[in-house]
C-alpha cells in the first residue's frame, strides 16, 4: 500500500513537472463546524452563535493545472470535532472525533493579476483516525464516501509565494440496506451521515 501511494505521487509530480502550466503546493489551518442533519442552515447558524463551539484542523494540498487553469487539486485534511451523545435519562457525554478527509477534486483556477480565484468539486473519502497508522492499515470498507466542494482566494506577494483563504463544504453518506418485512431486498439507499463547513487560512508555493 505504501509503495503504491509513493509511486502514484511520484508519477503525478513527474507528469505535472513535464506538462503542467501550474504546479502548486499549500498548507492551511481552518475552523469549521459539523451541521445538525435534522435542522436547516438558519437553525444551525443560530445554534453556532449560542454555543460558540467549532471544529479545528489543518491540511495540505497539491494543485496540478494542465489546461489553462483546469486540473486536479488533491487535498488531505485533518479535522478534530467535538460532539455530545444524548441518552434519555442520563447525563450528556462529550466525545471528540478525529476525521481525515482525502479529497481529489476537479479544479479551475482563474488568474487575475496577483489575485487567483479557484473553485472545484469532487468525491470525498473520510475515515475516523486515532493515529496515522489507522490510515495506512485501512481497507476500503473503513472509508465513508461523500462529496466536497469549495473555493480558494489567493493573493501572491511574489511570483511564487501567496496567501490563501479557503472555504469547503463536505457531505458524507452512509449506506443502508432496505429490508421489507425483515427480508433483505438487496437494494441500498444512501443517507447523509455528516455535513461540515469550514474556512481556512494558509500559504501557497507556486513552483511554476
């Protein structure tokens, strides 16, 4: 598994260095919040204002633009969030969750002098982690699949170094098999299991 990942990264870098119009790497820290799946956006916003609790995390990414700003942005983001388990007749139990998101997105960068606006979307693969070893040892079944969309606003101080303001929306889905009178129909449905929004601030280095 490690060798396959290393070979894939090396191949992407080699191809990008040979053909890409832009090759960029960045890192950022961010604040966000898991949204309540059973309430609307306005209610979630009001709740966030009242309890003032947020998730935090950090991540890194590589952007490989092949055709006039259109390319792939691959991201790895770590998110630490706090939640509360509510049991009837018992005291609420606080619990911390550590999630790693792996997100390959189709991405478009629009260059406007020193300002670059980028946006994209793609699949998201998330996994609960306790350590980096959990990701290395993980199998396909350990990941939850979902969708991610977002935008970046980049201001370059020099030809290579820039400041990045990011926003992301992540939605994961949970697979559930449909039973009829206790009989498995073989049909599955996918319901949202996580909705997260976050904004980040970081730096970006453009190789060329």
